C-alpha cells in the first residue's frame, strides 16, 4: 500500500497528489509515468510523474477528474493509501543542450512539462515556457514553471490572465523572431493543441517533441489502445514513448482514436455520479 501524503485541489477538478514511494522517487526521471489503482477493483490509470522528491521519498501526480476512475482517485483523502503504484514506466525525456528550448503547455499539460523544463534548465538551456489555459481559474503551478524558465508567458482563451489567445500565437512569434536560436520545441496538452503547435513549428524546420501520455490506457502495450502512427511506423505510446517527433505524428488518426470509447465512458461516469454524487 502506498500512503497519500497530501491531496489538494489546484484548480477546478485538477488535483495534486503527493504519494510516498521511496524506490520510485529514486528512479523517476522527466518523461516517466506510473500506473495507479485507487482500489482492488479499480481501473489501471496511467499518469505522468509531475514531480519527485528523492530525499522525502515521494512522487507528485497531477490528476484531472474527468471520468469514473479519476474521480474515484481524487476522492481519496490524505493519510489513505493507493492499492497499486507501479513505475517508473516509459522512455525518459531526452535532455540535451539545445541552446534555447520552448515549452508549450496546454491546460493540465503544465504538470508533465514542469520536470522536463527543470531538467533542461539544469542542463544549461535557455527555457522559454508558454503556459496556456481556457481561463485564469484553470491555471496552476505558474510560479513553479516560471522558476525553471528564463522566460514565462501566460495565455488564456478569454484573456482573464496574461495575453488573450492560444499558445500557438506566442509560439509562432518566437519562432519567427528567433528561429536560428531555438533548438527544440516541446508541446504537451490536449491533442488538438499539440496538433496545431506542430503545424506552427514544421515550416521553421525546428525539432519538435510531443508527449502523448493522455492516450494511454493499460500502460503495458498489450491493449493496443495507445497505437499511434509516427511517420510510416506504428508505435505504442506506453512502451515506445510517450514522447515522439511531433512533425511525424498522424494527428488525425490520433484524434479519432480518442473518441472510440466516449459512449462507454459517459455511461460509466453517469452510473458513478448517480451512486456517489459529483466532486
């Protein structure tokens, strides 16, 4: 059993959970994920490791409660325990000295962006972070991300914080202004956001990396639910990724796959809410 040290709401339906796991905290690196089960009958949930503290022996997970399993998970109180916590899994991020790196984070994508930005910054890169959300109340970890960035830009769809607009707008401006200095662009967030970020980057010939953690299901490569076409190859996000060359991803296939179980997810969530209520 893995003790939950704290579980707090960062923004509406977005929770930060700190869990005790000494061995995992020692091996965790940016880009890794874990498999979590809230109880013995619960679904296996793949979650990116958003932070880790090797001295305290803890890892931090950021969870958006949007379905039955994630709602069940965030309902667990501090002092209780997870039934299962397995990891670290996946291929860790390639941390190199690119010179200047842009980190485009959309919504809850801020969580997996943070440890990558931190390691890139520690490596000596100049890190420019663009953090976007629909509205001010959905922003979180702005201070943490700013602390590991040389420049930190906030955008909101409604203009309630930072500049009004999408992350693609400052991304394009930076590429136009500093295309010869930028060595890599990371993008993590909703699939449609990453698709359009990738389309912005391609004309400039800059290396781009997208994390597809949100499409994983069982985390072992056995279910096939996280298949993605990268160039001419079929990859499995959980064992070959979760990070891939964004310019080579077939985003249309990926977006269509995300809709495969919408009806089943809706039925399960309605049943859960009828039994347990909402958050």
